[in-house]
């Protein structure tokens, strides 16, 4: 049924890089979620009242909050799809992350309310009125929420939506929560154990945990997170696929919302090449990055010495030194300024955040080792940080 709805309302559904297609996916999937959650709320609420189960009633209101969260998601997708304007030249894509954060807050609040009500039920326990209908409703709720979790995760990955993936996690936690409610009902019926309040408490804690996890996942891109290894590998594959480009470094990725990336990098080329021809190669690489990764790409051209024995020898020496400090440290933009009494080696050192040495310690250590191996060499070092997730 869902595939039919998507074919009906999402035109050109395979072009998920298009912002309008993503918006339609978000609206359709969130609307479908509202429909399913409202149905679950009604039948669970009726069953909860008839059976006097606080856990089941709370689970019903959890489904109602999920419907409300889906409304926030729709609003987020609609605003995120707005075109850039003078006040927001890079678009409004990050509103989708804010919508996800609001959904997460709503989940946490609902979990807190459930924990509070469950404490009251623990202090003043009541019998649960068992009925096969209630059990059937809970089983149906588990299956529906599991189904929602699977399709939200599938399409969330397909359109790269943090909101849908977070909602999928919430739906999976709801599946566990409803399972706990079903367990409390069966335990009372078969063994007379009044664990309704305790089960409601457990459900509330699970909801809060899901909300916190969801909040972290939506806050992370707002604060600025590194690109995935797969994305980095694809950029390197495209850029270094040109024979004239010898290597790349200083890759930076700015995320202004799903499908709104701006990337910049330095491409190393031979200093003996024709500048006009090399510029043409860089232009082609930028256009290919923009086309295949749906981003705005800017490449800075770095000429490097190729085939000079002295440069190659000293560069190899420095590479060996930095590897001994930390095998994840690399160097780039290596060049020499030679004089009658000494040689200045000018280069950048790319230091990962995992390195325990601070910038000055790294410089001193490298310079000390360089002096030990070649007293005529001075190091002029610029420290870079690795802004990508390798």
C-alpha cells in the first residue's frame, strides 16, 4: 500500500537528490505515520480504559504524541524545502534538523509524564481487567510499530533524512514498549502479579532514552559533524581520477541541510604543468563533484615540486618522522627555500583530533627530530586539523 501511495504522490521518486522529491517523501511518509498512530491511539485508549491499565493508556498517548511529532516533521520538511533568499543564501535545509530536535523533545516530555503516572500506579496499584480483545490490540500495535520502524528506516536512508531515521528509532522503541505492556497484562492474568505500574515506568524510561538518542542525532549536524568515510572516498575517487591531480588535502564539508553541501579542498598538481590546462582539469573536477554528489564544490590548486631529488628525499624524511609520532599524522604542501648555509622546509602538518600532543608539542618534536637527522634543515610548520571522519 505504501509503495502505491508513494507512486501516486511522489513524482520522479527515484531522484532523491532533488529537494522537492525529498520534501514530498517527507510529507507523504509523515502523513502515513499520523494515520497509523491515530488509529493505534484510539483502539489502545479504549482498551486501556476498559481494562483499567495505566501502561496501556500511557502507550496510547505515546502513539498520540507520535502523531503530533509527525505533524512537526511535515512542517519541518515544508520549511526546509523553501528556496534560498537574501537572508538565507544557503537555503533552509537545517530547519529539518530543528524539526527533528522538536520531535525528540516531545518524546522526552511524554516519557517523563509516563514515568510520573507510573510512580502513582506503583503506590496505588489496581487490578487489570483482562480481555482477549486487549491482547489482540496490543499484538496488532506491536506489528504496526515494527512495520513503521522498518519503512521509516528504509526511506530515511534513501532520502538521507535524520528526522525519518530518528522517527524510525522511536517506532522501534514503541514496539518494545508495547511488548512490555502486553507482558504486564499477561503476568497479571496468569500469575496475579500487579506489575502494571512498574512496566509503565520501564516504558517511560525507554521512551526518554529514545528521545535523548534522537536529540543527539539531530543536534550533531547542527553543531557540525564530519562527513562519512564513504563520502570522503567518493570525493577522493573523483578528484584523483584525473591524471594531472597528484593528491588532495584540506577537505572541508559544510552541511546546510540534506542535499545542501558545500565542499572545498586543495588539489596537488605538478609545478611544471601548463597552468591553463591544469585550470581546465580543476574546473572539470569541480563540475563532476557538483553533479555526482549534489553539492557546490570549490577546489584550490596547489603546485608541488615533482621529480626533484632533494625535495623528495627531505619530504620522505619528514613523513617518517611524523609517522613515528602518530601514524595518522600526514604532511602536505611541502616545498623548499634553499640558501648557502641552510634549507627552510615549509609544509603543513595534518594532525587528527585523537593525537594527545598539542600543536606546539607536535612542532617541537618534529623540529627536534629534523635537526638530529639534518642540522642544515629548518622546519616552518603550519598545523592543520583533520575535519573529516576517516
